[in-house]
C-alpha cells in the first residue's frame, strides 16, 4: 500500500528525472536542473529529494545527483 508520503516521493523522483531528460540544451545539464529547482521547488521538496538521493541513489539520474550537490 502506498502512503501519502510515498506518493509524494514517487512524484518528486519522476519530476526530477523528467527535468533532467527534458533540458533542451545539453550543456551544463546539472546547472540547468539546479536553476529550475531553485526557482520552482520548495525547501521541503528539495530536502525530501536529498533524502531519497542518499537512501536510494540508483533511482535518480546522475545529472539530478550533480544538481543536488550544487544547490
């Protein structure tokens, strides 16, 4: 059974990976991801995504991991 927290985490994972794959310019992808996250993501969303990245690193793209390091 999926709890509300799990549902939110699944969406954050999906969104982060979608952002990484849909960056139109393929230069400095982590920089573009982090700029997007700074502009549109809440502190709580970023905190949750960092926890996900630490606990299950294989679920996020390398570009998302790099973006999180620069935030």
